[in-house]
C-alpha cells in the first residue's frame, strides 16, 4: 500500500508520555501516525487507544538502541508510505542521576545509546523516506538540561543536580541537531525542550515520577509547533513552548 496524500509522522517512544500525547495531537490533525514503541504490547495498547479516538495509527516496533530494530522499522514504514514528512526523535532515557565522582563509562554509554546514538540511528535509517517528502521536518526532543546556558545559571535548579549522563547526552543531541540542519538544509532539523525553561517547569511524566507542573499537552506544545511548521519555518533552533532558548 502506498500512502501519498496524508501527512505522515513517526514518533519514537510514543507508547506513553510526551510521545503518546504528540501522537494524539498530530493524529487529530488527520495525519497518519507511525507510533514507535520498543515493547510491542505497550505499543499496541497505546495505538488501540488512539485508533478508538479515530486516529490513523500504525504501531511500529522500534528500540532506538538496536540497529536491527531500527532497520526493520524503516522497512515496515516503507511498506505503508513512500515518504515520511515528520520524524520526532522523542524516546529518551533519564539515567540514574549518578554523581559525577561515581559515574562510569558504562552508565553513560547506556544513556547515550538511547539519547544520542538512538536519534542518529533512526535519522540515518529514515533519511531516504524523509528526503522523498516535499517538506520534511525532524524534531529532536532534547532538554533544557542539555543547555550550557541553563546548566551554568545558578538560578536554575538543574545547576545543583550533579550528574553527567543525561545533561551531556542532551547537549550532544543539541549539537547533532545543529550539524544536521547545516548539512541538510532541505530538511528542517530543530531541537525542543518540553518545559518552560524561564519558569523552571517541566511536564509530568513517568520520567520525572510525575513531579512536573506542566501537563503533557503543554509539554508537547513545542514538539507540535515544530512538527507542523511550514516550509519557511526555522531550522537549527532550540525552543520551548515560550520561544527560543539559549544553547
Ligand atoms: N517530561 C519532561 O518535561 C521532559 C523534559 C525534558 C526532556 N524530556 C524528554 O522528552 C522525551 C520523552 O520523555 P517523557 O517525559 O515523555 O518520558 P516517559 O513518559 O518516560 O517516556 C519515555 C519514552 O521513551 C521510550 N524509550 C526509552 N528507551 C527507549 C528505547 N531504547 N527505544 C525506544 N523507546 C524508548 C519509553 O518506552 P518504555 O515505555 O518502553 O520505557 C517511553 O515511551 C525524552 O527524550 C525526555 O528526555 C522530557
């Protein structure tokens, strides 16, 4: 089957949290949603809920840390469509907030495998489908914790949260976003953070044990904004729902 009419989007880690909410919101626009989930059972349950709400959704088994899984996901999506309009690299791992003195390369590697190598694996595998789209967009779901400006601001709580893996992985993802944007100008590559950086807020999800003060709908505002941006939209920027934030 070839789908050439609807806008198509793949979202990684879309079985819950911000990924699922982004799937719901973009699906409600009439888009075809490829819902990535590393666990088939959780993915099928999430996709069934969206389908019940009238959304055109296809569950795609996708573990971003596995080359084989990502390759198979690209093959599966390619069976349904000849182009991918939007890729949202959302899947993320928080790490264990290990203090820098105790951090090991193994712990950091595991977080990088999801947060850094994952988006590269997925982007690389889906580039042919993205390049076949008229106006392709890639949204990297980063974090304010990956911003040097935020982490070095003593007023930001994250400046006192001592760890290496998560913040440095998102800083790497930010640079990767900029480098893709520069090298591939026909594809809009942007980084977003789901919180309100100026207000020190983030969205309540499992990742933060639901301590966030924003809803998942508010948390996905920046994702939806850049996923739906027009062909004259930005590339190589870093924003939250209130606007651009410093790298
Ligand atoms: N919540 C916030 O305010 C906030 C702030 C800054 C950044 N972020 C970023 O937002 C993104 C989404 O996080 P969230 O808050 O929605 O957390 P969440 O509810 O814990 O969702 C994380 C998602 O990532 C998936 N995932 C983890 N490892 C994966 C892998 N190897 N392959 C595929 N999927 C994987 C999880 O799947 P399972 O269900 O199988 O574990 C889950 O679907 C992350 O990149 C996070 O760093 C969130």
